[in-house]
C-alpha cells in the first residue's frame, strides 16, 4: 500500500473520476466534473495541488522518454496490427503527419516534453483537425470542452481553438507536463491523458498496482485505455523507421503563413479574395474558425506567406460603409418562427410572414425587419384575392337580404293601408 499522502489523495478524488480528453471512455456525469472559469490572466490549477500530492523535485527534471517500453509484447502486437488490419488508417495518418509534426516538435521541446509525443495525435485523431469523438472531444489532441478551456483554449460559437494545431499543441504540452509532474511516469501520464487523471489516481490508491502494465494485466483499466498506451508506443516505433515496417514516410510539408488581424465580422471568403488565394486555403490555415467567419470581436487570421501586404492594402482602403455591408452579409437571415397558440384543445399555428435580419453594423444591436420574401408575398397575395372574393359575395348577399327586407316592409305597409280603408 501507499503512504498517508496517497490515502489523502483517495478522499480528494472521491467525488469524481475523469477530466482527461479522450473519446467515449467516460459517461456524461464524469465528463464535466472539473469546471473552472479560466482566462488568459488566470493561472491554470496545479494537478498535484488539486489532488493533494506534493510535487517531487525530481519529477520535473525527468521529462524524457527513456522510460518508454517500446519492446513490450503488447507493443509488438500493435505493431503487427498497424501492418495488417489497421494499415490503411496508419498509412493515411502517417502521410498527414508531415503537415503538423515539424511545428509540434519545437513547441513540445519548449515545454520540456519529449518530441516523441508529436506523434500522439496520430492515435488520437489521425492528424485530422476536424476530428470529433462521441464524447465531444475535438481536434488533433482531442480535448473535451472543460479541459480545453482549463488550458486556455477559446471555445464558442465562432471559434474553437481545439482545432488549431498550434494553440492546441501548447495546451496539450502543458497538460502532459502537469500529468508527468503528478505521476512521474510517462506510461501513467499517457493513460491519464486518455481516461482522466482522477481514475488513474484512484487506482493507484485503492489497489496494489504501481504501474500501467500491472493495471492493464489486472483489468483495472477500460479496454480503450489498455490499448491506448501500447498503440501509441507501437505508432512511435514505426514512425522512427517507417520503411522497415513497410510504410512510406510522409513527403508533405506544412504551409508557410503570415498573420493578419481582421477586427470585425467577416467571411473567410472575403479574406481569401483580398489575399488573392482560394477560400479553401484560408480555411485550411484557420481550422479554429469553424463557421468560416471572423468573429465580431476580431481575430488574428493566418494567410499564405507573401499575401499579407496585398491583404493589408485592400483592407485599409475599405470605407466604413463597405465594412458595414460586409458585416450585414456575413450571416444568413434568420426566418421568424411560427406563432402557435392553444385554442379549444387544439394547437393553432400562424405562418411566419416576416424575415428578421440582425443589423450587424458596428456597435448596433438593433433588429431590422425586411420586406416579405417573394414566395411569402405571392402566397399572401393569393389569400388576399380569395378573401376579397369572399367579401364581395358577402356584400352581395347582404344587399339581397336588404332588398328583400325592404320589399316585405313595403308590402306590410300596403296591406295595412287596405285594411284601414275597408274598416272606414
């Protein structure tokens, strides 16, 4: 059994189990157990302090990959799987790795993480920035929303920086560094990255298993986590010498880019037009802008190298009126919903007859109601004609009834006069 400090740790984690950034390995109650308000000015919480563990000085000095067991039998089994049943997946992911690994490795080294972890996105997402898991984990590093925000990533309706390969790598490096400071072992850190540091801490303090391989053999881990660590080590082993295992090394290279600042709501298609490039190119360089729009508060946008001057030249000449027009056209109109009421046990819905468009001029929160659409106007015109015809029929019937009533009154008066004459 472990020390008294470990016993205190077991109590600290009793309320929750998971906070990692994996796929469907945790249920909904565990996926959002750690909720912190984070901002750029607020330091992220220390995992060791959160769990009541004293961070050992030697742990921060051992940020290397010498303890990786690349020759474990389970690793060899996964190497064989990558060469057979998973060959297609691994080959495509390895080909895409050339776009990202050259940029990921320097970031990891700067944070003190072994550069070998640059291949962790290979098993997390297949090096696809748009990858989304059933647990809402997104991006190369598969962050769930809570963990992403905890490590400073912006996630809202316009921006999801979990998809940004550079910003998400900085967050992942800090997270891995915290995990290693907590466990002092890369195998356990990898397992915690997949299933959550809470679960690994609980296993360490409620069982006699001291390392990942023992946890795996005793069945303390989910099957996905049992496969996760040997799967990564096998991917690392092949990536070191792909030709030896029958794979071709990636010949793709990351595209060079420059950064410009757009300070208003704007479609990326306009940015591409001003840069003289394609919209797809701008979207590939800015996967975090998942709606294809620069947010209303502005954002730093990546553009192909050599196009920054062209963009700035065009953008500086735009008038306030032109910029306001771009903002108004950036989002599609929002059609007003039908109004439904309950009448005599029945639900009656009146059709929407107006199109509401938000006025997106700078500093305006007003709502403008535009003219009715052509199809709606045509439908209402037909209804008006029919209603007019009904009104004309009703008026004609009214005239007939009035005339009939007048004739009856005249006849009654005439009969009354004859009666009086006869009496006289």
